[in-house]
């Protein structure tokens, strides 16, 4: 994998992202591909960064939070990045658990209201 080099089109296909998304990640400097003329090429570093970006997005982290993880890795290494991620993941889990609690409450309230309303109708 160290010598692997993907073109822009191959990178989009590998990660199932649109060209617009990939260009945006480059624009905001989350990715920095090698450039040869108008062509862009992505090596293992960019593939690893893209994997982290997509995982972070899947779990609801903002691009700014992801940018911070990448900066921490670049400046302080893997251990510091892991520690930061653990702290942020703990916070994200708490948020998701609260959202689930609120959603469960809303579902229960709606079910109750539906049944109450159904009882107001004459029998069929």
C-alpha cells in the first residue's frame, strides 16, 4: 500500500464519494493530494485521512472536529489523537443516548395520542 497511488476518479470510486465532496475536502485542506499538472494523485496518507474523515462523518462529528484530530496527529502523533478521540467519542455517545431517550419519549407520546384519538371515533 505505501506505493499505491490513486487518481481522482479512483479515489471517488474507492470511497464512494462525489467529485464535489472530494474537491471540497481538498479545498478545506483535509486532504492534500499530489498534483501533476491538472491531475491529482492520492497515496496511503490521504487514503488513511479519508477513512478517518468518513468514519467521523458517519458518527456525526463535524468537519472541524475531524480537522482537529488530523492536526493533533500531525503535530503530536497517534497517542494524542487517540486520547482526543476518546474524549470526543464519550461526549458524542452521551449526546446520542440523550437523543435516543428523547426520540423514545416522542414515539411513546405519539402512540398514546394516536390511541386516545382512535377511541374518539365511532366504531366501524
